[in-house]
C-alpha cells in the first residue's frame, strides 16, 4: 500500500507522501548514483575510508537522515526516492532538506510514541543499532539511552565534547560522522531546538551576538565578508571552540581563527 501511494503521488494523484527512515542512517545524495559509501554505518567513517574517498563526497552527499526521521517523498525512480526532510530546515526546499535516498531505506510512518536517542548510539529491541538523534519506539531501548538532555548552554557544550575524536564526514549527521553544521544541528535538536541544517542558514537565524558578548554555547561563523558562511563552530570561551573542521581531521577543540570570523548567533539563552 505504501509503495502504491508513493507511485500515485508521482502520477500527480496525491500530495507528497510521508514516510519514515528504517535504517540507522540513510545517505542523502544530490542525485541517484551521485557517489557511494558503504551501507553499514559501522564501516564509516574509519581509517578504512581514505581521505580521497572522504573528499569525493564533497558536493554529492549534502546530508543524511536518521532512523525514525520523517520524510516527505516527492518523486521516485527505480530503486530511488527523492525526499524532503522536514526537521532539517533549508532554503533549498520549503518542505525540508531535499535529496535522493535508496527507496528500500524508507517505510510507512509507525504509530505510537517515540523517544529521541540521547546516548551516542543505542540498540533498538528487535532492530538495528542507531545513532544519537534517532527516533525510536517508546520502550524499545534502555531508559538511559533516551534520557532527555537539559536545554541549557552548559549541557549543550558538555554533550558536544562527547564527540571529540570523531571523524569528520562531509554531509554527516550521525554519531558515525558529522560535518561542521551537522554536528551543530544535531546538538541543538537534542536540546529542543530545530535549527537550519547548513552553516549559512544557521547564521541567518537565532540572535546576533557581538564578539565582546560571546558566551559558551554560541555559534561562531567563518568565511569571507560578503559571502556565505562556509564553517560553523561552538564557542567554548577563552578564545576556544569545538568544531568538526574538515575531511582530514576529527571533531576537536581548537583556538578560534578570528581572522576568518564573520559573526555569531545565539539560540539558547540560559
């Protein structure tokens, strides 16, 4: 029935059809067969994924979708579905971040209450191991794995530090690999705020903050003045930041590179 509804949507008989991600992490591509990554998230990103393979993702893998995340199916090709992801806001599509996923990675929306995974990873009873940020059926994981996080700046920073040492992954949005804005999006979502997925839209929301008024948990943006922000980090105080820097590095704490700083935003007030 679900696939029939999707097919009907493509023929113009229905509006976009809501679906749900049924794999730990679905890679979202700019086009079918744009590039490839191993389907098992336990394989990537690891030293087995070379720097050249990581760089090859640039421009091809804009984001990922997590287990249990709702998507809107906009179109289909054999083996593929074009989707928009509502809780990843983007100026690219009013319905949410757009892209293509393998159609078998989707299923109909499940009924019943869900809980968001706040542990780095968690096992779902009768299902896969899923990432921080996944939406799982209530009661399907140990209570500690879905314990709500305090919506404070201090806890946001503490949670961010749990990912130090994790490999950067272009387009990454899971505990198996984040890009700069993906890590920011995931952290704020876990703390009750859905913010834009990419760095430049993140800079155009929230409350502007002067450099002299920065507090731990604020977002720092980098780039060239007059152009789009191309990097974002979390300010820690004392001219330090936590960032997912690039494909050659891991999530780290580093000195703020003020020479490339173009502004800051605040999303949490306390």
